[in-house]
C-alpha cells in the first residue's frame, strides 16, 4: 500500500523557522521525501490549491481567508512516499484546530489557537502545515504542484527495515 501524499509548510511555519523541525518528523518516521521546493503562491494558484471543495466543507469565507493566508509568504512544498503515507502524514500533522490537536503532533506542539479566536480576527486558522486529506486530493495536489521530473525514485536506508 505504497502511497504518495502532498505536504506544504504554510507561511507561518516558514516564517517561524520550523521547516527543519517539520521535515525531521517525517524523516524520523521512515517516510521518504521524493520532491521538495519553496514557492510563493499568487492568488490564482492558491485558488487552484484550495478548490471549491473547501467552500462546500468550510464556507466561501474560509476559502477567501485561506487564499490570503497561503499566499502571504513562501511555502515549502513536498511529496512524501510510504506505506499508507496519506494517513500516516495526517497523523503526524494532527487535527485541524490547534486547540484540540494532540501534543506530539506538529499542530499540537507548535500552535494552540482555536477556531473561535481565528474567526474573531477574520483569519484562517494558522496551523503551520497542509497535508492532503485523502487519495483523490493527494493525486490532484501532487499534479498541481509538481512535474513528473521533479519527483525522484530512489532507495532510502529505511527500506531494508520495512520489508
Ligand atoms: P486540514 O485538511 O486539516 O488543513 O483542514 P481543512 O482542509 O478542512 O481546512 C483547510 C484550512 O482552513 C485549515 O488547515 C485551516 O487553516 C483553515 N480553516 C478550516 N476551518 C476553519 C474555520 O472554521 N475557521 C478558520 N478561521 N479557519 C479554518
Ligand atoms: Mg484539508
């Protein structure tokens, strides 16, 4: 069940100097980094990333706030590969609202704000990182962000321990 998933360290994660900390957590788990780049999105690209699915699930206002948030500074985008990678990466990332994200997860360890607080300030909730929510989103997001030749196939030293 080898899967690929898409991750982006959002502008707050980059600005707070958490890039290394975040990548370390994925590497520690034995997952494989197969693509990575820094990119500063324009609004047009941001709207392709946060599709109408967000408006359906969270409302049009959240989508607008999210587009401002993700485009406010550079992000570090990655593709990560491994067994059940989509689910495992979401587990390492933690739940969406930092208030309830568990300690030990990226969101639980590095942020704490609540939906109520973010909504009061009319800001998307700042939670450091994006990770694809399911297989369909992962396929769409990887294709949107990376060309085939930007993704690399190689053996890492963890592989001898998972066979
Ligand atoms: P994720 O997959 O865990 O990132 O969550 P979603 O895909 O549902 O939402 C995307 C992003 O929108 C989240 O990571 C938050 O940054 C933001 N967000 C979601 N829901 C809300 C909300 O109710 N209020 C605010 N202010 N931001 C939200
Ligand atoms: Mg999502």
